[in-house]
C-alpha cells in the first residue's frame, strides 16, 4: 500500500506493508535495516507449508530443502512448535533459521552465489543447583509457583513415591529440597538434568534420597543407609504423573480423599489409569454390588488389593491373568455406589482389611557392601550441597565439550 506524505514542496513516497498473514514480507517495513519475523510449525505441518505461507516460490522452497539436505537436518523429525525465523534486509528476504530447540538450529542464507545451509549448535552450560521450598496447597502448585517444570515435579514425586503418597499425605507447610543439574543456553534455563539428592520433611515423616551409579553401571535412588527407595508394593494405585497431567496448570492433586470403611477413596478424573500396586494374579474383574466395576489382585504373602468404581478395565484384565507392578488394571470411574468419579482402593492381609497407607513392603536390593564407601562419600558431598543456600552451588563443564545424556523423568524400573 502506498501512502503519500507532503513534505514542503515535494512528495515523499513511503512503502508500508499492513497485510496480515499470509504475507510476502514482514508486517512492518524494515527500511534499510535488518529485521526478523517469526512463525512456527502447526500441528501436522512441515517446513514447506510455512515457507509457502510466507509466499516463497516453489523454486525457492526446493532450494531450501536441497540446502538443508546437505546438513544432517532430519525432515522426518519436524514437529509442531518448531520455530522458523525469517530475516529481511529492507523488504528482501535474505535468509531463514529453523530451530528445534534453544541449542540446535539450521541457518539458510540466500545471496548472489545461491542458497546455503549450515547447522548451528550453541554451548550448554551446567550449574549444580539447590531448590528449596514449602508446600502451599499441593506439591504441584508449590513447585510451579517457583517456576519449575512439570517434568521435574513428577521426577521428584516418583523418586520418593514408595515413601510418600503425594496424592494423600502432603500437608501445608511440609518442606522439600532437590539437588540437581540445570542446563543453560545464553544464560537462560534450558533443561533440568540429573537429580542427585532429594529431601521431603512433613507430618508423614522425614525422607531423603540419593542417586548412586555402581561401578557395574546399575543406578538407583537410595536412602541414607544405602537401602533402595524402591519397594515391592506401591504406596498408591494412582501415579502422580497421570493425575497431574489431567489437570494441567490448574491442578489440585486430589479434590476429595475419603478415609472410610475398609479403604481409601481417591478423587480423580474419569479415565485416570489405575495401577496394580504389586505383581500378582487377577482374582476378580467384574461388576460387584456397591463396588461397581471391580478388580481384585492377589499378591505374594497373603496380600490382596481391590480397585472399585472403575469406568472400564485395563487391556487384557480378567480373572486368572498375571499382572505386573504398575500395570494398568482399570480406569477411574463412578460405577456402583458412587456420586462422583473416584477410585475406591483396598488392601487386605490374609483376607482382613488393613490400612493401605500403613503397609510396609520389603525393599529392592540395597547398595552392595563393597560399594558403600563410595556411596557414603557421595552422600556426604550431596548433603553438604543441600546444607547451603538455595541456588547454584557449582559450575560444571560446558556440555558441548563432553558427551552427556539428558536424563528422562525418574522411572521405577531397575537398571537405569
């Protein structure tokens, strides 16, 4: 669009571009300066769709693809949210950058010699960090308010999940501490790294956990005595990650928790997966009176567990079937005598109901005696770090100079 501006006795012609996307240039005039505009891949989109939206010709799109193909760009790994930045000199497109994450990007430049692409990798700095906080409402909300990620919250909760049921045993004012690596790019937080030590103190008890990897390569989390934090029976049939993921940022962990009759009732959304608390054999998988849809599992040592009011059963769950600890036996519902969606959970010992929150199962293998000196040495260093102020405690090496695996959220499976 041309705007005419009268200046003295002459006319000054100003080119302005006010068209919204799809456009063939930036939404504001760049004059003679360099400016950038940003877009991202939508769901199911590929790079060509974004380039076409910005009115690149098919020949120019082909040139971009050919240039990227000469790098290690993986066209099959493009995903929604990947960013595409267009660079303009005046109104001329001079290049674009495709960013998978803050570390890795692919820069494509257009000039008189043609189209060329290069992979760019930014250095990642690592800081050993102490996080410290108190419960205000729930573990989830407390850590989110501190600016921490959902993945770290779930990781912390699952490391101590055999000691604390974070869906029923969290109380206002309980405290928590985490010692971990945090990765930074351009001085901005990028990812959370390995969790080395955790501490939770509240009405339910005082619990610590320490990461240790043996010389043979086996890794796990252990308490101060070197005993594994993993046990043969889960404290809760609902995994913290399954409940939190269904509430998002407005998550409140348990809307209602009833302790009545012979079990514990967990309020949770319909469809939340329900896990077997231990290995065993399914003895009941049918509708049964006030229980509604019920699954009963018989475990070793005369222990059995019941899961009631299910909306449906897990895949392949029926009488006589073997199940493993953590396997989905059903999904939260409101069948039977239920006025709202929740899980009725019971534990029985020798046929007699017992408090499921008081069952104390045996632990997995501890740190081997020959490795205890090394474990204790690491534990002392972790405790020293946790005793200091919150925040960075030690700068680690630049991860671009070493091979580092960014750890996934904590898993209960052995041999991590």
